[in-house]
C-alpha cells in the first residue's frame, strides 16, 4: 500500500527539489574529467548527510534511473523499512506487543519527512533494525551481532547523525536494566555509537566546520503547540481533524505508560525512553551552529518508543490495544487523503514554476524571492525551495542551494560573503509580504513603518543585484510593482504566481564566478 501510494501521490516536498539538484550536481562532479571551479564533492566513508545524493551519483545515475524516479524509490523504500523494522523492533523489545506495529503508520507522514528531510528519514528507518541488533547484543552478545550492528550504524551515519543522540540513550537503558555487567561486545557496541556521535556532532563543532549562527530556543507554549504542527503535515483544517484521534490516542498511551511504570521492574521501564525523548524535545534548541529543526527530530522517536511503556500490562489491555490499532489505521487513512489533496495543490504551483524556470540559461546566477513559501499549508513551507525545480540538465547558481557549507555532500570551494553568493535571510521576502518588519503595536517604537520596510527592501536588493536572473513567486501586488520598477530588470516568463526576470545590470561576484572548462 505504501509503495502504491508513493508511486501515485504528487511528491513535492519543501527540500526535495533542492536535494535532487545537489544529487545531480554531485554525479556531474564525480564524472567530470576536470575539476569544477565552483563546487567540490565531499563524499567519503566517514561523511554524513550523503546517503541520498551519494546513492544517486554512485549507483542510480550509472544505471540510468532518472532523478525523480530515484527520489520516489528512495522515499518509498525507507518508508517500507520503517514499517517492517518497527515490527521487528517491537518483537525484540516488547514481546507480545507486536500487534501495535501499526502505531508507526502515522509517522510515515511525519511533518519532517513530508518536508523532504530524506537523509533523516533514511536514518530514522535504519535506527529500528539498529535498535533490534542492540537489544540482541545485550542479551546474546556475539561478534556477528556486533558486526551487523556496526555496519547498520555506519549506514545510518552516512544518512544523518541525529540517531546517535538516541542510540546511546537506548544503550544506557539496556545496560542499567540488567543485573549483570555489560561484557566486551556490549561495551564495543556502545563505543561505536558514541564514536559516530562524536564524528557527527562534536568534531564539526570543534572544527567550526559549520556557520556559527546562534542557538535558538523556542518558548514553552510554542513547543507545546509544536507537538501538533511539528508532527503532522497540516495542509488544511481537514488534516488537523484527521490528526486529532491519533494525537488523543498518543496522550492516552502516555498516561497508561506512566501508570504502568515501575523503575524496579526491568520490563516496565519503557516509559523512560519516550519520556527522555520528549524532555529532549523541550530542552534542545530548535536551530543553531548550522543546523535546523534540531529538537523536532526527537518527536518521531517519542512516537516510536511509546508502546514500550505498555510492556507488562496484563490481559486487560487487549481492548486498549485494539483501540490503539484502530485509531492509528483510521487516522492514517484520513491523513493520507488530506496529504494527497494538499500535495495536489502544491503540484500546480510546481508546474507553473518549472515552466518559467525552463527559461533559465546554463550557468545562470539565480536569486529566489519567495514571498509565500507556505502556499496552502497551515504550518509548513512546501514552496520554500520552489526555485530548485529548474531543469537538471543545466547548472544554476543560487545562494540557497544545499551547497552552502562543507557538511553537505557538495559544497562551494569558497565561503559565501557580501560579494560572493550574497543573500538576505531566506525568509526575507516572506517577512516583507507579511508586514512583519513593522511594529505598529509597539508603543516604544517611534520609527516609521514605511522607513523600516524600505530598509528591508534595500537589503533584499543589495544581495539580488549580484544575480543575473531573479525568480519571484507569490509576490503581493505592492512588491510585484516594486520589482517591475527595478532598472535593468526584464520579465522573461510568467505563469500563475511564478515568474523569472533577467537583470541586465547585475554585478560580478568577487572573487569572480569561474565557468566550467570542457574536458579535452
């Protein structure tokens, strides 16, 4: 069913188009006979965030699989692994509760996955067999189990480092729940997990390999509301209604888990894991040091660990488990229908954008002005990287490409500056459209609203002047008029709310953007 759904649904995620372009660029880099002057490949056996693009560049592209088909195969394959792996995980961690495997169904449409975080999706799916092998290592230690766990851990690391916040906690939970001391195999398994955590997070932070943007902590009330809109893709009020039953069910399961808890009983300590993930969600920053959606990534694991708290509950729980299964399946069907309808509306926007982006020449320097990244979504931004739906047979240089830091599979050889891939914040145009640069309700502010907006507009233009093409989407009439009045800017193509403009007065990057040389 998942495979059929993924084969038919309009697959247009927020980050997906950007990931596709990077994967195609990576394949071009590793196949070229000459060095690219702008971009470099960062593939390596101990590099993270490379599974999606690396899988395409090293395998799929070599056998002629188109990038859009590869994207569907990648996503559907790991969603199926998520389902199969969860059943095996429950069988190993809480025997007798494998009927609750359907509890994972709503997570196949988790907001982070629908956003297009493909590497995180793969890492989450791989974490489940990893947890299964970790449990076996604790109960039946052997070199074979350790080797299998280590290989899976390496594969998950290639996808994304985040699970290595979760896996050491699971290791600690297993060790502290047993009377016998851990043996050499268990200690070695823990060492593998901590080592990959160090490679994925500690080492880059020490090496300052990522931008030093400050850490941002969300207020408690926003985090509380985020338990809904960080978990579910909310394209309509119908999607909210569809998510309510399973959300109520999750709260009921948490309550049952707390009532069932007994820290002295090794079979009734499951609540510690989901409670730890929930606590981490509230305590971790939402972004910082080059990362985004940091605390939100704990939420799928809260969901995954919830059934562990029901271990040891007597036979009276049969009716409760039946209710949990029915709610999970019913909500999933309703959510899938709402998601399909929402992505269908996104599909129309993508088609319009692709039509105008087809006019871009090879080696264009493109500045995206996205005034409405949310589109028809109530909580997410499915159109944020709409500009990346350009043709894959040409190179387009954009400041918002996923090549802006060397932790990506592809990065620019030189860092961004005020004259080299300059950019205002990615949501700058959106903030302009929503009027959030003004503070009319602030009694302390004495500055003119129009002056604040003019300063914000000038900041946007100062970066855009370095690009010979602009992509504009969802601009309100006021800002559409302001764009049309920029000297040297000519409308090339416009379909629906999307348009491409050519800027004849663009400045050269400094240092100058070098062009690719043809191989002799």
